[in-house]
C-alpha cells in the first residue's frame, strides 16, 4: 500500500507541476504577479495528497510590508505556510541543491541565504527588503535550522535587519512583523504527543527520502497554525527588542498549542 500511495502522490504532483510550470516560468521571466499565486495551488495539492490537514487560527495580517516569522521543525512547514497564503520563503543556500525540492524552491523564487558568507549579509538583507517593498509576504525561520517540533530553538536576530532596511524605503517607514506558530498535533485522528512528533518533525539527523516515506506511511497528519498579533517595526524600534518580542510570542503560542490549551 505504501508503494501504491507513493506512486499516486508522485503521479499527481508531477501532473500538477507539468501543468503549472510553463505559466510559472513565464511569470518568473517577466516578473508577473502570477508567480506569487501559482505556488499556492501546488502547495495545497501537495498537502491534500500527503494527507496533511491544516487548521488555521487567526489570520495573516493584511497590512504591507509584511514579514512572517515562524518556528521551524520540518520541510512540511513550507507546504503548510505555502498552502495558506502567497508567500516567499527565505532558505539556506544548500536547499537550492536538493533534488526536486531545490528546483521547486527556485521556481517559487525562494530567497537563498549563504549564512557562511558574512560578507554577503548586506546584499542578502537588501534582497529581502526589496521583496518586502514589492508587497510580497516574506517568511523567515529565525531558528536557522529545524527543531524536534516540541520547542523553539534559539532565535537568530541578524536577518531581522531586513525589516529595518525595508522600513527605510517604504511609505510611512513601517514594516509589520507577524509571529506564526506551527504545531503538529495529530496523526490518523489521534493526538500526537512527544513520542509521535518525529513523524512530522525533521531535525536533520534523518535523510529526506526516508522521512518522506514516514509521512506517507502515517497516512494523515494534523497541523495547527496560530497567527499572532503583528508587531509594528518603525523608526523608533530596536531589532533585538523586536526579536525578543517575537520569540516570546512564538514560545507562548507553540507551548499552549502543544499542551492543548488553545
């Protein structure tokens, strides 16, 4: 059954990709706004085929420029957030070299960050700022890596500088930064505790394909996405203070959701 389901998922996603890809490539070539919308269709299809049920609590802020800041425990986070809104992701540059997923990330115009090349930090922050100024919703995973899904790791503050850079070039001098909590809470209709959370979480010590096989074998996953209150980052704001506020909000939302208090 696993082999049959894997083949069906691969067949459907390949067909959807072949249908959408020519339009997406044209949209990328001419920078049409269509390039922001088509990936959402793909992500929704992928979540449906993988059996990922998304429950959203709250809404993504409609003010612009907007940066979403989310906790990160799995490659599934990309599909989940991509299915909920038209977003652009920030990812490590080595993702670009991943088989299949790297190509998909490029076709979605992901912003790749070379964290080891500190001399390029300013250039990369400027790229993020340009996308924010253009009205795109940019997603930042500030932990810099994936967790076990049960906690928030240390938040890196450097890339919050993109909000400051964008703020200086947008009308009103304001950027909105919204915390988003992603919690995997159920499997096959049953609550998912710490023991089962590795089914969804991908902390990095498991290779990609075996983890994907585990997702397919699970059959059905449930994920709760909590949209926190957006913070206003303006001329009087401090990057480290903003990062601390975002961190506190994410910890609270994630902890309460995992404990069933929300």
